[in-house]
C-alpha cells in the first residue's frame, strides 16, 4: 500500500494499468487498493497543483495565520480547530508546536477580504486568544512542485 500511495502522491493521474505495471500487480488489485484507501480516509481527495500567477483572473490573495487558542475541556484543540477548518475561506488548518497552536491558510479575493475574515469570523470565536496574519507574496514551490519563475537561474547584475 505504501508504494501505491507514494506513486499516487507523485502523479494522481497515473492510470490503474500503469500503476499495476509499476507495482507488479493486477489492475483489479490496484482498483481495490485505491478504493480501500479512499474509503478508509487515507486518500482525502485528488487535486491539481496550480500556480495562481499563471491563471487569468487568478489574483486571489492567500495568507498564513498563526492562531493561539485555549484548549477546551474534554476536546482539547480538536473542537475549535475543526470549527475553524469548516470555514469556506480556510484551505488548511494544522495543529503546530511552538509559539502558536494552529497554522491556518486562508484565501480571499483581496487583502480586505482576508482581513475581514480574520476580524469578523476567526478572531471573534470563543477560545481564540490571538492571531498573526502573514500574506503570501510569491510562490516558489507548492506541494513539492517548483513554480516557473521568470528570470530564475539568471545571475544577478553586479553593481559597482
């Protein structure tokens, strides 16, 4: 199963026939394996890794928000983190070690849109102690894929 998961993580578009050949299995074995991984929740979904800078009208704004929260009796961090994760603006929500509790990635149509989400929805939740918002400026690598950056690899000019 680990090999199947690894191959799907590298290329989810890989077909059952190709996966079977690579793993020395039958197509039916692969189909059953993938179905079992999906049903058990190991595979959460499939997506394309996209560079928004190359999409017409793809000027969405995203930010990483550090969130400090108070753990709830009987639920710890899970109840509030799950509540935060359910907002449509939230792309990911991860429990962290260190100086804050949750790393929340959100997106919106503008800086104001993200700021409004933080001010009106996130920071007003009972149990949220503080937030610190860091806006994404440019993407160089996403989910293991390098973005195509104009001028990358060129030497910087030397000034006198």
